[in-house]
């Protein structure tokens, strides 16, 4: 009789722990989404099923500042502003477009108009300064997807959740 009471009490304790784990599941998914975002930037492509296919298109022009550096990584602002937020029943992953307005065009690709302000330029041979008028140009940005659905997010989260679940039932 004593063993049955102890077992019932133990099961109640474990069910409370499982309920607490259930409430933390969105946090595990958000953490997995953050890991996936970092993996996408490291692999320079959208990682799906363990591989980055297709890789992001290379830059058309390299200079001494960009040669040998990763695509979409200048100051790190884009990668650092992608945030995953865990809510009670869902996870939202996104970018604050007020901080990095170029995030959407990089993720989705497409045409956009760039407005260049009037400025002074120095001629590279003569060193003579001259005024450049304001102008606009149409640019075609290739898609460099770093945000989106990937089954790898759920695989990673499931691994963490299984670990926590096993911890509950092995004690």
C-alpha cells in the first residue's frame, strides 16, 4: 500500500514537471530558430535538411574591405537584429526594419530604387575634388534567404525537449 502511494505521489510530481516543460517548449523553439539563423549566416545560404542549398550569390564587385569576407556580414547588424521571441502559444522570428531597413530586400530579393544624395568626390588619379549631383538608380538584388521555415528548427528543438523529458523520467 505504501509503495502505491509513493508511486502516485511520484507520478504527480513528474506530471507537474512535464506541465512546466510544456510551457517552456516555445522557448526551446525560439532558441533553435536563433541557432538556425546563425547557421544560415555561417553557411552563407539557407540551411535546410542539414545543408545550405543553394548558397547565396557572390558579390558582383569585391574590394579590399569585402574580399574574403562572408556575404551579408559587414557590421553584423543584420545578423544581430534577427530576433526570435517566444510567446505563450507561438514563436515569432523577425527583424526590426527600423534598425535594418535592407533586411527584407536581402531575404526576399527583387528590384528596388536607391537614392544617392549629392556629395563631393575625390578623383583617384589627380586628387581633384568635384561635386556629384543627387541621382537614383534601379538595382536588382538577388535573394539571400536567411529567415524562413526550416524543418531543422524543429529537429533541433525536439532534441533539446527530448533531453529535458528524459531528465524528468530518469530521476
